C-alpha cells in the first residue's frame, strides 16, 4: 500500500494559546481572556485562539489516515518553537512534505517518520507542530496498511516485550481549580488536579502560603467526596517555576517548602512539575539534580517533574542521564515527530524514572488519540487527559480510546 495524495485542512484545537511570559509578569484575567499587552514574539494578545492543521494521507486503496499538527499552550518560551501558524504550516506541508510522501510505500513507521522528522527547509527543521502532525498520520497509515492498531505498530517496530495496557490518566483543571477537582474525584481520575499555578502573587503566595492552602483543600475534598476508601489518586500540580521565584532559587529553602507540602498532601503522594525555572537547560539540570538530592536527604517522597527546558529527545536524554527529575514530562508536541515520543518514553521507563506521556490542552482529539496508542504501547506511567481544560472532554477522548484499544487487544489475545 502506498500514499497516493497528501491533503491539509484547517482544524480547531481544544483550548487557547497563552503568552506565559506576560502572565508571569502580571497580566491579569479579564473575564476569560487577559488584560495587557503580549510580550512573547508572535502573539497578538496574551490569550488567543489555538490553531491546528489536519494532515490527511490518501492511500492507493482508498483509505484515509490522518494526524493533527498542534503546538503547546505556552509557545515560544522555555526553549520551544515559536507560535504555530496553521496557514504557514499548510504551505510547508504542500511544498515540502507532500513531495516526500507521495508514492511512499507503507512498509514501516520508523523510517518514514524519521524522514519527515529530519526534513530540512532552508537548512532548518520543520516546526515541531508540523513534524508532530504529519508523523501521526504516517503512524495511522502504517496501521491501516497492516490492518492493526497504532499501538501494535509501535510495539512491533520497537521490540516492546510487555503487554499493551491502559495508562493512568492525569486530568487538569485549568483555572476552574475547585469545580474541576469535584469532577475529577467523582470520575475517579488517577492523577489530579494540575491546578495551573502560574502566577506567584495570586496563586502561590509570597512564601507559598496560598498554594499550600489549596493543596490542603484538594486533600480534604478527595476525602470528603470519594465513595471508596481505596481511591487514592496521586496529587500532581504544575507550578510553572513560581516556587523557585518565591524562594529566589534557594534549593535548600525550596526543598524545605516541598517537604512541608508533602505533609499537607498526606495521605496522598505529591508530585510537583516545574518547581523552579533556571532559565536554561544546563542550569535546569544542575538545579533540579540538587533539589532531587535535597529531598531524598530529608527523607521526603515528594517527586519533582521536569517540563520546560526538557523539550527535545536530546534534552530528555540529558535529564535522564543526570537523573535530574523523578518524572519526565514527555510533552508530545514539543518533540516533533511522534517517533521521538516513542523513543523518549521508552528511554525514561527503562531508566527507572516515571515516563509521563503529556502534551497540552491546546491539542486536538486526533493528536490525543494517536498519543494514547503510543502511551499504552510504551508503558507510560501516566497520560494527560487532553485536549481542553474542562476535565470531562479530555477524560472522554483519552479514556474512550484506551478502552477501545484494550478491548481489541484483549479479544485478539
């Protein structure tokens, strides 16, 4: 089976794209949007509608495989590619990617995905979002050629020797930090609530007191609403570097604060993402390594997760080699080709660290479905319920795809 044609169509993402730098600098909510001027290049406003591009591969036997190009909510910061422009991406796909794919035989995923991911235009790689969406479509096309699931393609081509199985879902509240938690507990999310702690003054507190109160509220809400005693979700919060900001990057002071937070979260275990932002990859590795060691010296089981400055497969390899985090957020759109997502998840898992198959609220239903197959095949420790910030939608898209894949594979076994 071969690819006969490549088509593009504009698509909608499940959320918005935000200027993180402007928000951290104090841009305040104005209804659903933000007041103030954008700071990060490419933004016309602090919050604006996300863009996506659906890429369809028409095969010579009449089938249609597809994937969606999408980028993260916070583009252009932390070493990431600039804001994604779907119109420019469509032109790139039509001029440079389509000639590569037309006529290609669908005998395997890895080589064809690597060719797309490694394509250079004027000496530069394609935008990560373009590589992300096109390789999703390639994976789907190969699965269609083999009459199998995408998860099985990944398992077979990467020599995975464990069973493909459902993965715990991590669900995020967005700014609905209270009503969202109620939804998560009622639906028994395995990991919650993210919390969107992205401003020190309004959401963390000068010494972390606002956030500590919220952690305690989440703990109490779970205990009050759960209907069975053995429901014990992981508490996982993304603090966007605000803890490091509050404590002036003093690793020992940050460690003391995290130990206290772990006690507040008890009896539930606590994970914190992006505790501090050192401003660059190498500095981030160094500070995170010191913080992880400081927590272990204090006998704390609080885990730290890395996100910003850990964007590419090479970045992830470095964080794993230095064991500079307990949880590695494999932020799927940031890695470009989904072949890199597979490599990253397997690397982290085999190193004995927690491989989080994440992403962003600003993705699409299709990118969520494809990465669900990948997370299941790679035995990820958790997967983000995406897209969107409404709790229900992401749990539906990812949870239903996992259920379908699991049912198919159980029948085949």
